[in-house]
C-alpha cells in the first residue's frame, strides 16, 4: 500500500555503490583466474541478496576489461540480478580503458541514484588483475581523472587486488586507500588466491552495508593474500 | 456424516499486506515475518518489537512508542531504544510531564544496550519528576541543576546491578565496561495545564547524543535541540558515559504546535539540511493532531527503504480537547 508516489521514492535514503572490476585478459585463463572468478561470483551475489538490509543499502555492478572494457552487470541492487554472468578470457590488459569507462559509468549511475532521491556514498571499485598494464599510452591520467576528488565530484575509491604477474608497485598505485592494495601471498597460486579474495570482497560489502549509515569497511587480508605495504623493506 | 473438508485455497499470488509503505519500501518488508527467516526472536526473550504508551495529563495528549528495527530483527536482538513518560505535581500543585528517550549504544553485538537505555530513561524520568515534585516551580536554572545532578545519580545507579535484575549484564559490575550499556539521552519537561490558556508554555529540554527534539506545526518540522548558534553538535562521542556536558535549552510551545522527541531511527528520515524528506512529510501530516493508538503504532512502523534502525517517538499535543479530526 504505497502512501506516496514513487517519483522521489528514496528521498533521504543513503546507498553505497560497489563496482567489481575483473581482468579478462588471456593470461587470466591460463592461470585459472577466469574459472576462480566465475566460481566465486555466484556466492557473492547470493550472499548479498540473502541480506535484505545490505541489498537495500548497496548497489553492485560487474565490469570486465582486457583490450576494451565493458559493463557486464549495470549498477543495481543484488536482488535485481537473476544470475551473475561469467567473465571470458580475451585480449590484453588495458588499464586506461577501464578507468575511462568507470569515470563515465559512475557519474551516470550517481546522477541516476540522486534523481531517485538517494544520497550516494562515495563509490568503491574493487579492481582485480593478474598482470601489468599493456596500454600504449598512459593509464595514470584516466586513473587520476576517476579518483581525484578535487576535479571529479563522483571520484571513486579503489581497492586493488593483484595476482600472478601483477606488479605490487602498480597495484599499490592503482589503490587509493591506505590498506587497500592486496597481492597473493608468496607460494599461493593465482586461482587459489582469487578464491580467497572474492569472498573477502563479499565480506567487505556486507560489513559496509550492515551499518545504520552505509560506510566502507576495507577487506581484510586472509589466507593466500596480504596487504601490500610498501613501507616494509623486502629483502627477498 | 463426516464434515466435508474444504479444499485449501492457495495463497500463492496473493499480495502480502505490508506496513505503511513510503516510496517503494524495503526488501525486508516484502516477505511475511513468519516466512522470511529475517525476523528472529531474541534468545533471551523480550524482543520488544512494539512498546507503546498513550495517555493524557492536564491538557496534554501524549503518545509514545518504540519499534524494533529491521536490523535487530535480522540479528535476533531486542530493541535498544526506550522511552519513559512520567507525570508529577509541583509543590504549588502545577501539573507537569517529564519525557525521556534513549538509544542504546553498546558495542556491536553487545546484549546490554537495551538494559542501558531502558534503565537510564526510567530512572532519569522518575528521579527528575521527584526533584520537581518537591519544587515550587520549574525554571530553567533549577532544571539545569536538577538534570545534571540526576544524570550523575543515574550514571552510578546503572553501573550496579544484581545478577537477576531485569535485562542486567551477566558479568559483575566490577568487570563490566560501561561502553557495553551506554546510551544517548534526550529529555524534556513541560507544564500540563488544567485550565484553558492561550499563551505559549515553556518547554525545558536537554540532550546527550543524537536523538533530537522537534516542534511540528502547520508549517512543518523545526528542530529545537541545537546549540545557541544553531549548530548541531557532533554526536560522535556524546553518550551518557562519554559526554562531559549536557546540551540544555528551552523553547516556547504554542497550542497550535506539537512537541516531538525522536531517536535517529526516525529523525534521520524527517529532515536533511533543512529539507523535509518523504517520511517527514508523511508524519507531519499525520501528527498535526492526536491519533488513535493503533494508528500511532502503525505510523511509526512505516516501511521505508534503508530505514532499519530501532525507532522511538514521543509526541505531545497541547490543548488536546480543541484538536479534533
């Protein structure tokens, strides 16, 4: 029984958008990363959908990138997705393409949520990659345009995960929050690490959306992956 | 002859009648409570999904209710909000009412938040009533002195219990951390008239934390509980056991206005940066005059997306016999 019309149906409600960004380059197939992600995404979807409060306070989107970037699941409440699509290995690893796409998509999504009456908490991007960027030009400029709060009102936070050939310095530079860059632990296979990273992302979304006002809670390092702390001297 | 069994009618497809929905409503409310696995009992009982008091004193009609939030229903914890409305008579035989509300702030998962808020609001309202029952009049200076003294008494009283006390922590008081049963506290005292009078009455109020006080009129909501410069204090560290001062104030309440005390489970959806929100517009229209008890509870049980915290509202209508539907 609706009391008011739905034109401003969320007037005053706060929502926290999450963008899960997965590397789909060819190497992700070779190291088992594609299978690991495809096995883990349904659990992420089911866990968020099963919590009605987190479902209402968060939005998720799935973005993939290789030579190009594309939106596989547009930003929506998890319960509005029937089934998470899988990722498919193809092409190289162009970071710039996905950062350009994210800037455009996050701005459009944010404006749409605002027009529905929501107050939008700063979006978070979970960035997962297994290799170094293969961009001909620089990727740092689109990255800065996406994340610079002074120039972009819709600037996003980025939490970055690197496995296999991803360089820890690069992953550290992609991440924008202290404690928000992760790498697979020494000796941990890429697929095994990814199978731990995706549940950590799920827990982060659940904890973030479980508070009375949604607020980002960083993932915690776990079995198979750890925080990249470049203040630590590595004698290895 | 055996009675003919009626064939069971399928209820599939029949719409589930929801609470009052503002906007599209929440995911939580889309499934019946008996079917969703989202609406859990507190294992120690006394969920307090709904608590409500209504009544009159002098020319005032007062309705007070707390509703357990969806967050605590999902986690199987009891409502951590509370209220207490008491009445008294001064030494000069002037009727008055004391209202206290609290929002338990125990650390995540602590089972003692409800104990803190309930015990604090009950003790505070009753002790303040006793204080003013012995006074000849209720004035601002005495109110500040009394509330500070009573709050100190309440802080100490709540920190001592016996194992079987209602909702009390299982650990001994010596081992307990007050952070586990800390609460906000917002309170008001106002006269209840026995004869018609047109002039406004003075409402004395105090607050620790983020449970605000409003006046509601035909023009809408006006937040009363702000600092003198209009700034809303940062409530992050303002709880009963962490606050170093109480914010006090007074406001004049005309017979055309309504006094409303709420916890943030309601106030977060009334106004934002001076703008009335959808829930605020709805309740502003409904609470201009007294409502039936079942309507009041239903009003507070509004379903709005993301509004999942415990809710409390105490609404005070002056000059009650003049307010008719």
